[in-house]
């Protein structure tokens, strides 16, 4: 079996709170294989978003390890983490996190240029067309609806062709129809690129699209619903 794309070993995150220590994540062990689509579910405060932040190197664990393609990232410098995210990890935020002084096209173009891909403008235009915004690339985020901003954020997340995409409640600020459209686009882009997708959600309907569902409660994995592999039927002896 190939080594996991993402591996979490005894991952723990604690924060001071009112004179005591609050455990956000408690000794989490998980692996994610290349091309896997996993949904992380759980109530508010169960550690889901912290999990993604640690996996992306946006936060550092109190204890334990995060390995991306076998590399432990918790001891990397900020410059090394930025380089890792540039080449290996895309992130889609619930709150879009677009740069307000850049147009939609420029928001998508920036990570493509930073990753050194050929024909960055062509790649940006291709992604905007894929999310149905080829005619809105010259608009600034303030001129776009919430659904359009999330589509730009989705295009940006895939811009550098990252092998890993982390999405934190990407439909949480959207109405039902727009949210479904975003999910369809995300899963289609992920299928085309063979991306490992880890998506945090509280919505069982969203999670139903995933290959695997991981349920968190109180900072720990409560249940991990792995995909069931088909077992070949036995065949009789050849005559």
C-alpha cells in the first residue's frame, strides 16, 4: 500500500482558558490516502476547524505530529510552511478570505504565479470558466455575491494544482441552492485532479457526498466510517 498523503500521530492542541488549560484536540490518530474524499463532522467546538488549521500548518500542535507526504511539518519554519502550502495544500475558507484590492482573476492568478506554473493567465481563466465566472473575472470581491465569492475562492484553492485541498465549512455562508452548486464544482474539480479532499461540515447531506465520514466529539474521533471495499465473489474451478 502507498504511504498516506496525510498522517496525524497523537495530535493534540491545548489552549489556556480562564486560568486552566482547554483541550481542543486530544491525541488524534488519522491517515488520509492520495485521492481520498473525507468529510469531518461534529458539533461546534469539537475540534474540526482546529484539525484543518493544524494540517495546513496555520496553527501548531501542543503535542503530536502532522506528516504531509512523510514530512513532519510541526518543526518547519514559517517560510518552509508557506512553501509547503504553495505547492502542496489548497485551502477554502467559509469566509472566502479573498483579497479585496484584487479582482477575481487576480485572486486566482496570484497562487498560480507564486507556484511558477506556465501560462498563469490561461490557467486562471480556465478555472474561472470551470466555476462559471469567466465573465466576472474583472470584478472585485465587493462587487460579487456570496456564492460568486466562494466560487472564486474555490478556483483559487485549486489554482496551484495542490495534491491536498482542505475546506472549512465551504457552504456555511451560502443558501441551499448555491451551496449545492459549490459542492458540485468542488467534487468535480477534485475528481479531475485526483486531489485529496478533507472537508469540515456540520451538514450530513454534504458529508454524504464523501467517501469517508469522520465524526468528532470533544476533540477526539468518535466514529470513523471508512469505505467498505468490495470483496470479489468466489469462482468455481475451471473445467
